[in-house]
């Protein structure tokens, strides 16, 4: 996940986030009232919301169950 904070000068900062580095073709954004420091506090929230809202694009890692060689 990569993100960029864009301050438009009117007290609103735009968070632009992309997931291309994870092989996911998805870009999202959120406007935050405040400066870049305030917007930075919302980056993890936006990431979590995006992963939840688009969970079909972020499959869980495959769980491998290994046989321990014991008898049942």
C-alpha cells in the first residue's frame, strides 16, 4: 500500500491511496479536515476500511496444514 497526502491549502487534506504494489488494481481517497499531520492519523483507518470494503480483492493467505506424522 502506498499513499500520498495532498494539502489543497484550504484546511482540507486529501489522502490518496493505492494498492498496485500488492498486485491489486485499486485506488481510493478520503478528504480530511485539517493539515497533513491530522490526515496522517487517518491513513491506517482508510487502509483498514478499504481492505474490509474490498475484501474480495485481498484474499487471505492460504493456510497449509502439515501432517505431523502422528497416528490418529
